[in-house]
C-alpha cells in the first residue's frame, strides 16, 4: 500500500507562542488569529461566511508521535490512558480538530476565534460544521 499524501492548505497566525500558552481546547478559548490559506486553495473558501462556525483540521508539527499513553490534560491523578481515548496532541498522526468562529474574511485570510493552536501550525483541511 502506498502511504497517503497530505497536502497542507495553509498556516495559522496568532499570538499563542508556546504549548504552555495554548488553551486546553477550542471550546474554552477566546483567542483570535488568522487562517492563511495558500492561494492555490482559495476557491475552496467559496461559501464560507462571516458568523459561521467551521471545523479546521491542523497538523501538530511539534507533537511527539511515539507515545501511546498519556495522563489526560496532564492530570496524573486520572491515571494513564491510551491516546486514542483522549484529545491529547501526542499521537501517531498528530491531527487536531477545532471548531472556530469566522469573524472576517479577506481573500485567502480568515480571521477566527476559539484558537487552541500555536502560531505557525499547518492547516490540513476546513469543513462545514454540521
């Protein structure tokens, strides 16, 4: 079987500089930033509107890929869990999902709120929230 090919479609720009500064999840975040979509993918933004909530898939480029058990949210009192039973960024394929509110659109740039990723995180896909 051929390995899958992943196309990065953009990059996140925000003021979250370190993992320690990142909120634990998008649903508890008021952080604002910009999704810069590469020009080759701009046509894919057609239909996204201000006020809409979108689902964004990110590639966690700084995450460890060789750990299969973690303490949920770093809380050792909860015991170790398999990464597939958590939302930990540590996983074999470090893909993250966030639901973000669209605040403004300017060409290939979407101003969004609800960020829980660090500046420079690659974007792999955007989907309509169901």
